C-alpha cells in the first residue's frame, strides 16, 4: 500500500470543498443553460402556434367572390345593361 505524500488528506482535496460552496450549477453555468433551454422552448412554441394558425387559415375555403372579381362582374353587368338599353 502506498503512503500519502501529503499527511493531511484535506489539503490535497481542498478544491472539492470550494466547489461545494459555489455549487455545481455555477461551475457548469447551469443558469445560462436553463435560460437557453427555455428560450428554445418558447421559440418552438411560437413556431408551432404559427404553423397551427396557417393550417387553420388554409383549411378554411377562400371566399367565393373576392373584391376584384366583384368589381369585374359589376363592370360586366353595367356594360350589358348599357348595351341592352342602347339597342332597344
């Protein structure tokens, strides 16, 4: 069996007690990682909500008469009425 080079074991492992005081969370920057994970989750939720909104909007049928189509139909009817009125 080996003999210890340092008679007091606590001197050799003093860094462990300092780590315990500051905590493993500080060492690994756990708070920053937690914040990044939360931001990533929020980002994913925003993307999912946006896709769900697009899916809901695309599932609804488009209107039968759009504004542009109504204008053209109105002009066509107006032309027909004018033509019929002039040839009568």
